[in-house]
């Protein structure tokens, strides 16, 4: 599948940590020391204040030759190191997005546009001068100067600059494959494009802005976690502040440097230093799959999705349904039925319409008309009427479409015809799509369209079910056809004869029940539902209306990729939960390293809490501070890559989180701090 290919291409083509990104991140980590920037992360802001305070005390001890300037310097240096590497983790994540933006900027150039004037003349202007609703002519070998919709013609287009895929795609006027993106190149034929965006508002411009890490907004869950971390920080600031007078009263005389070290080790610095990197990396993982998320909110919401709505055609089935049968009504000649089918579809540019034309031409042979009569009025397909057809010059009206729609149309003529309804049910029961064909209010034939399921779809839906996600197939087919395909595909439910209002109402009902809803679509008729859904994924090949309504855009136009997006969102939430559990657990371990060292002189009985048998109070404190800084560095790759995701229930995931990351967060600090303490003693770096 395309999505799999793209994912592998990105994974192999770009290492997790490129040297160029690392160099830039080191520089940005220093710039982020600006208090105005650091204040956005309260936990690390406290660490930076602590580092500044200990630096002042070190300078004072050095100048006055009092206290322990060597110890104060070591604590101060490692606190600055902690802040810098927390900034570094965020800068690396942002750098990966900026690298994508730089690549996109290289694809954006000021091309020459052939604008068509209202008088029909062609004038060459700079693409930057184009405005919305201008018409441009793009010929083979030329670059499409801006986003828009093809209004005339068809062409193969090289979209590799946007999607990375070398295979050209066909874009044509009409239907849901008419949208084109500025910066892509026409390889064959010529097309007329109506520009859909003013300068600076193009899809490529939005992509460049959105992949920049600085544009990422915090998600509701991330905000809630930030509030929790801020609350814990405030609590520990108050606790540590009260220790100073208490230690003085007890005769322990704890120094400000030691108290700052205790505070930094007790507050959740690990998750505080990695929180931004986790969110940015989540957007980056989506981008690696060639999906553009408008914000981190969309990525995170995908991890909480309860209901997944998927269009049948092109998502569950291969699309391009083919005409497989034409059954004339009683008393209607087969040739007349075939001619009506041909005329009703001759202006239908959809693959289904073309297959009906081809099928009818094969039936008619040499009797097939080469052209329609002059003055024929074509009636395009509408998602509301679910019919299309023609009005001939002699007054004859031909319609084809969904059975209930055609029957309703027939009733307007006062002829409630029920011919072929038994055949409609028979065709629907075998999983094919029945269309009725009527002439002047009389049903003349039934057309059967055959759908083919995409491979491995039932396995994919089983994966979603294991993730606790309910799947709903959306289709314009009648209920019998929808039920047959839904059963074969293995979806949990279906919505048949779906109109834009029906899709919207379904999403609203799900949301009213407290569920998060995701939907994929590509047509203008999908736009309202895409806007209503919590996660709306539009196809890049779809209409401009669909892309503007969605909060994610799939550059590969692979509707089944929504399943991968959901998995990435869940992986983001699991990564944040795992590292939060680890961070809080290792704070508990660091408590047993520092607190006994702080009061052991005044209260020798507290030596019972020195579980790691650390050499000296100063060694214990410095070892904990060093470990606190190094653990952030060690966890940067995990924060960027994410924990391994497997479909499992919430209870199982929580149990694994506690056993692996909670228990690990308790054990690893004991081992790490003890190892650092041994090294400090071996090299006589602290008394």
C-alpha cells in the first residue's frame, strides 16, 4: 500500500538524529535559556532559577574563600546541564519539523503563470500576482502556479515535490480528483485551473508554517499535564522552603545550594524536560507518514478516538465500481434500455459512469450513438438527489441513481412504478450496488455495479476492534448492499444512503454520547462532516472544500491511513503516560538519596533511610543531581521515537505502565545514583 511505502521511505531516508539537526539543536538550546522562553515550561523554569541561584552562591564562595566552592560549582554546572539538555530535547524535535519546512521551501518557487483573461486571452505573469478565482492554463512540462481546481481538461501530474512519490497521478475536471497543488508539475496534456488561494495562503505555505515546531499548540491533555506538573512544582517549592528554617532549628544548617539540589531532584524534571519534545515528535511521526496535521490537538485527539467513520468507496473497497449487469424491465427492449443507460451516463465523468457507458456500448455494438442530440441538457450527480441524467431536446427526461431516489422522482410524474424492485433486492443482497434507470417517470432498467474489497480489510478492522474503536462504514448505497459489504469487510456498523446531513447527524449523535469521532473523506459533500469530526482526514487529491474543512491532510490520498494516524495518536499518549510514570517514580528514589544526606548529621537515626549506602552527604546530593540530568539525555530517543504500540485495553496498558515504567522508575535511579557515587569516590571528585 502507498502509506506503507511512504512510511518505510521516511524511516530509512531520515535518521532519528541527523548531525545537522543536532548542531542546530545545540545552538537553539542556548537561545532557549531566555527566561521569556523558559517560562512556558514552569518545571524547567524553576530549574533555571535554581541554576542561577547556585551559580551566585558558587561565585560568592569562590570570592570569599568560604564554604565549599568546588561542590557548589559542581551542583551549579549540572543544573545548567539539566536545563540545556531539556531545551536540547525540544530543539531536536522542533529541528526535525524545521528540516521538513526547509525541504518544502525549496519546492516553492515563483513560477510564471499563464493567466486567462475574461476575454479569453493568455497573459504571462508572476505566480505571486495570482488571486483567488483567477484562471490559468498549465501545459505539459509546466509547474502549476498555485492551489486550485481543474475546471477543464485532464492531465498526469508529478506530485513528488509534495508527496515524495515518483509515480504520476491523474487529475481531471469534475469529481473528487480535480484538486491540484501549487509547485507540482504537469507531465502530459493541458489543463485549466481555477486558483483557490491568494498569495501566502496556499497549501504549501500552510504546510511550511504547520511543520514548524514553533507553530504547535498544546493539546488539552498536555495542558492538563502541565497544570499537574506545575502544581507538583509549587508544592515542592513550599516544602523545600520550609526545610531551611527547620534544618537551622535542628542544627543541620542546610545550605541553599543543597536545598536547591533537593528541589530540582524532587520536582518532575524528567517529564518536564521531555513534555514538549513528546508532543512535537508526535506531529513529526504523523508527517513521516505523509500526513499533515494542522495542530498537535488533532494528533492527540486521534489517540482518544472511539468511533471511526470510513467511506466505503476507495477506503473499504477499491473504488471504481464497474457495471456488471443491465436488466431491462418487463416490456422494455434491451436495446432501448441500453441506449437510455448510455445517454444517462455519457456526461458522467466518474469511473462508474464511464463503466456504464462502456458496458452499454458493448451491448449496442454498431447501434451505439456517437453523440447526443444538440440541445441536450445534462443533469449532474448531486449528493442530495443521488441521481444524474439528461433532458433531451424532445422533452424526454432520463434519470439514473439510487433506487429510492429514482422512485421518488417517478412519483412526481404520478407513476409510482415498482418494476424490478425484487431484482433490486436480489442484486443488493449479493453485495452489488443497484441503480434504477427511468425515462419520463417509468422504470426501464436496473444497472448493477460491482464493488471489490481492498485486501486485508477485515484484519485491519479487527486491529481497530482490539484497540476499542468502533468502525462505521459510510456509503450512499441502499441498506441491503451496505449490509452485505459491511458483513464481508467486518465493520461494526454502517450508514446507508448517506447524505451530508446524515453524516453530520451521525457524528453529532456519537459526540453527544461522549465519544470522539474520526472521519476520512475527499469530496465537497464530505466537508461538513470533516469539519464536525474531532479528527477529520482529507485526501490531498480531494476537493479544496474537503481539505479546508479537515484538520489533517493525507498527502498520499490513502484513506486507510487513518488507521495508522489513530495508532500514532495512541502511541503519543502512551509515550507521555509512560514517561510521566517513570518521572514521578524516579523522584521517589531520588528522595531517599538526598533527604537522609541532608539531615544525617543532626539526626543519625536517618541513616536507616540511606538505602544505597552512599559514601558522604555531598556525594549523595551530587550523584542525584548528575543522575537527574543524565536521565533526560537517556530518554530523548524514546521521547522522539515513542514507546512501542500494541492494541490492548486501557486496564492492560495501565498495568504495563506501572510494572515497566513505574517499577523501572524506582529501580533505575537507585542503580544509577549508586554507580555515580562510586565513580565520584573512585576519582576523588567529592569529599
